C-alpha cells in the first residue's frame, strides 16, 4: 500500500506543468519542462507603475500566459512582506541595497544565462555591481537618479542656484522659498543628500559625519513644507512647490503634467554638482517561485530593446539597455538628468546595505530629526 501511494504521488508530481531545477552547470541551473492543461501564470512582485501596460499585453501574447502582479511602494515594504512569509513570487524587482539583503538571506535562485540571449544588450556600466559582482542573480531593469526638481520661472526670478544641494540645506537660500520646498521622507535618501553636500560618500557610516548631517537637516527643517515621497509630483506640477528633492522619473512626470495642463511655468530638474544617488533596480528570481521558465522568458523579453523602451517612454526611467535607445523618445534619451553622461555618473553612487547596528543608529537619528 505504501509503495502504491508513493508511485501515485510521483506520477501526479511529474504531470503538473512546472519547471524543476536539475544539476547545475558552471554555477547556473538547468530546467526541464513538463506540461498540463493548467493556465500558465508568472507572478511578479513589482513597484507601482513600473511596467508599461502594452509590455504586459505583448508578453502575455508572446508566452501564451498571464502576468499577475503584486505591488510595493518601497524596498522596506517588499522586504517586510517577504520576511512575514509572502511566497510564490517568480520575479522581484529590488533596488541594489535590498537585493544585497535578499542574496545574503539565500532566498534568490541563480540565473541560467543560456536562456538570456538578450543579456548582451545591457550596458556594461550597470553590470558587475558591488551587490552582485558576476550578475549571478540579477539582470538590470531600470534606474532612477535622486536629484532636485524645481519651478524654473520662480527659481530664476529669485536668482537661486539649481545645481547644488545648498538650495535645500542653506538658510540663506531657504529664506526665499520657505514653505515651498519638500524633501524625501526617506532616511537613506535624505541622509545621502546631506552627506554628499558635506563632501562625504552616500555610504559613509562614520557616526560623527552622520551627526553633522543630522544637525544640518534639523537646521533646514523649519523651512521645508513637508517630508514627501509622492505628493511632490502633483504639487510641483500645479505650482504649489518651487523646489523638491526627489526621483528623476517623478520629476519627469511633474514636468509632463505641468505641460499637459497648460501651466505658465516649466518644471525642470538637475543633478547637484556634489553628486547623489543612482538607484538600479534589477530582476531577480525568488526561490519560492514555481515558474523559473517563465521568469527567464520574461527577463529575456524585457531585455529586447523595443520592449525595454516602453517603460522609459511611459515614466521617464533611466534605462541600462543599449538596444533600447533607438526606441526611446529623443527628448528623454538626451536628458542628462535621466541618462547621465560619464561626467555625471562619476558623481553618483548606489546605496549599500547597512548592518543591524548602523540601521539602529540611523533610526535613532531619524527619530531625532522628526521630533525636532
């Protein structure tokens, strides 16, 4: 009876449409495929509004499958959901420092690059990062720059600089725009801007330097309207804000909204001369996913330049795909605040993960900032 039960179990397991890893080859997994009549579904855990609707349609047609998405608004939320037990995601799109955490936790599935013929389209500048030196787990998807967005007319009239973090930290400038400035509600991003302005790396973890940054932030805080991660897009576009610390794709959207609604001003954005953060988001396979075959198929589909360009044309995201450039609108591809040249790239850094003690210290400093 036990032998019969085991045989039946094996038969059912082999009849389900799935991919199972077999022996590894040079650090890559091989997969074998079997079929059944069940609907093919790829489960993607992604940022909000981070894939063009037409890209979803095109992929579903190409694979004769369905793409199902869950969303998160920041890396911390994504990591928290996974830590709380969320499973079944074939693909996730984390930023570098969050990917570092996932790799260290051992929850990612290695890529089989023999399935990724379009990987050659990725600019080598965005490969072999400190998070994943050999790209064993990750394929670059898109990137953003953290920078300054501003109402060009207002700032010109006030004769204020737009190429330095000083405009959000120095009272001599803030006095002219009090209540018209927002900064990101993000410990790492705001500290990164402050550290850069002070001449340090965004990944500097010296406690004295962090305290210098904290005091400078507290000094500037009374002049700011708010800490904001999303509302600054609309507030810039309608003219309520004159300066915002935020993300390049958000500034792109604010500029587009102002233009579409016929505002009598232009929203512009720039990378401060001191430098800032480049956030590279990558596609990774989660161990709990049941369809690594579809996951590889999706990655290779996105790596096609025309497909990759659809996201950039939609939201103004930076694109690490060389083949995509010819399909991206020229006004976007020529914008150095979206596609930085080498001179700007040299001033940008990717945020690295912090250890437990560093996170605890940063949380304490952030609490002081918020309460003062």
